């Protein structure tokens, strides 16, 4: 597949902005070529691109050295200038090795013979009037749809107040979404780039996993839920601009004080987590409406967190971690036994204490906003998969954080704090029933997470998640210790008897 895009009358400022947008799209294994006559701006663009990848200091031209290597946090970039390259020197450059380690930016690519790969981005610059230039882009192979996406992104930003903003890449999460920080003349913002996800293979009733467990497939839920949480008086990011069809959002920038990194820097974990618990207490008193408005669009209906979705999520542990521990496929009879044990617990949980379920309410998605007051000190992110369901789910997400340790004593104290506050809110709140619900949903969530981490390691090669398995297994053990979960406790003891510390080694 190929795609093309032309930009006319590009001055130096616009060339720099364009370079920042291309930098957002780069990934390891990319080849980008720069063509055009001397003085057309190839080296100027290359220097801007290198700088927007995070390289500070001088960016020399590689005309005489032929290759200049740059190490950045995201990737390794090798800037090549083939202007003085002799045909017999090409094999000596080690281009294939360089490409296996990062990306290549090549000036004068026509001197590279037939080495250029089929998947690449070609950029041609030509002089135009009044010290401007014309830029033609051609995306070949896998770069075709990526260039179309880059073109759509630039078109979207033109219609916002950040049309001329510099864009700097931000590290994302395990999803396919990508993020950038926009630096406008007077303000900053975050750009979310979230193309609609294609359906995965059907796994039950002809539906993919995402549909069965009600995962967001586009940005519509994020926009809708952000507005609703803001109406509740919480610190969800304001939406400055959005395109539901193409999957772009410009949203408020909460800064860099993520809960997890703040704890790593020595912040008081108890103080942060108490503030986050207080947000959930406030949210319990503000139930979600059936539908959430979206300006200029049809309202969004918030899905329900039903027992079927909970069961499919919990089953990830039997589908992915069990085979890794036992070295065999999960027997159908064992999977059925697992589901038969879980279903009665989940049918009760799905109907209990309903309200907001933000779903991933834990340290990577919580921001500390010290300049704000009360519950607005906690900034909320990554809530596009929100549901209507049992309120205990978000509390267990917070107090049994999969990414960092929450001491058991702190968990107990904050669970007591939450129950006391809910009791003060409503005479109908039953602390005993809630604690049982907390244990059930904790066991469900941690089973799901262990399965997801095993899947990320086994299927996707993301072995960094294995480091979290022992922690999550310990949380699961706490949950299964509840008196109401004796049947599940016996099953897990029988089937997942291997040490949690050995589980990562099996993957």
C-alpha cells in the first residue's frame, strides 16, 4: 500500500513543526529518506527531527562521516548522508545492522542503489517562493497507512488552537494509544492519538474479547466520561478538541506528578492513597446517569459490568497462566469447573452496590495536582473503559495496585476509612457485605491481571510485566482468604500451587 501527501509554502517555522509531527510517528525499524537539491532544507529538517526526538546540543551534518548515530530514550536513530558515498562503500556501512537496532534517516537516498527497503517514508523537499519550500511525502508498504494517519493528525490539529504547537512524544501504556505533549504559544495540552481498534478474533457467541468485556474501541467513551466526571466535581481532564471518527483528542495537561513516580521519589504513599480513597467516597454519592452527553453528537450509553464480562476477565488466568505453569493446554473440563465455581460469586457481585466503575483506578492513572483543593487534588486518567457496576471494584484496584506494593496494613486502614465514610453517607451501607464484595472483586481482578501479564509475556513478548506477577499473586492470596471464598481458595491451591516467584520463569 502507498500513500502521498503534499505541503506547499512551508517556511522554516512550519518545517520545524512538521519535523516534530514526523518524530511522533517514528519507531524502531523505520527508514525515512530525504531527497531534493542542495539548499532545499534536507539537513535543516534532519536536525529538527533529531532535536524533537530529544537530542540536545549540536547536531552535525554527517556529510563527511556518512553516518551519525543518536541514542534517545525512545529509539536509536542513525542519520546518513550518501552525498559522497561511493558504490563500493555501501556494503561496508552495516545498514542492516543499524536498522535492526533503530531507525535510519537517509539524505541523498538515490545513491544507495537498490538497498532501500520496500517499507519506507520518502520525503522530497524543493525550493518554493519567498524562502519557503514544497514538501512531498510518499509512504510505501507499511508506511502507507501510517502516512495517512500522520496526515489526518496534522489536519485535525489545524482546526485547534494548537495548530502551530510543537509536539513531544510521551511514553504511553500497554495499549495501542499514543500520546504527545503539545507546546502552544500560551498553553500546553496532551494529544491522544487513538485509532479505532479492529475487532479481534471471536472467542464466544461470535464476539471478540473487547466486546464481551465492554472495552472501548474508539475515543467516544473517553470524551463522554471525561465530561460526566467533570460534572461530578472531579479532576478529569478538560477536552479542548476531539474527532470521534478519526480518534484524536486534545485534552488538558495535568503535568508529570503521577502517583507511582511520586512514591518512587519519596512522597507519602499513605497521603496520596487517602486522597484517592476520598475521591471514590465522593463518587459513590454521585451515581452515573444512563446516558452521558457528548457535545454535537449522540449521547453515550454507559455499559453495565455484568457477571458474564467479569467471568470472561477472570478466566484469563486459566487460559494463560495455567498453561504456562503446567506446560499444557487447559483441559475444557477444568475451565468449566473454574467457571462454575466463579459464576455464583460474580452474579451476586454484579448486582451489588452499583455506581461508577472507572476500571483502572490505580497509580499509573492517577495524577497529583497539589495546587487544587479537596478531592480535585487527584487527577483522573485512562477511564475510557468505565462501566456501571459495583463500587468496590475501583477501591480494590487502588488498594491492591498491580504496579507497586501497597502494604497490607495501609490497605486495611484505607478500607476501614472508606467503609466509615460510606456508612456516614448512607444508613443502608453494610460494611460486612461490602468487605465480602471487595474480596470477590479483588480475586476476580487479580485473576484477570495475572492472566493479562502472562499473555503479554507469552504472546506479545513483553516480559517486563512478569516482574509484577509475585505482587499480584500475593494480593490474590489475601482475597481468597475471605471466609466466603473457600471453594475458590481450594481450587486455586490445587491448580496454582507453584510458587508465585517461580511463575514468571515458566513464561
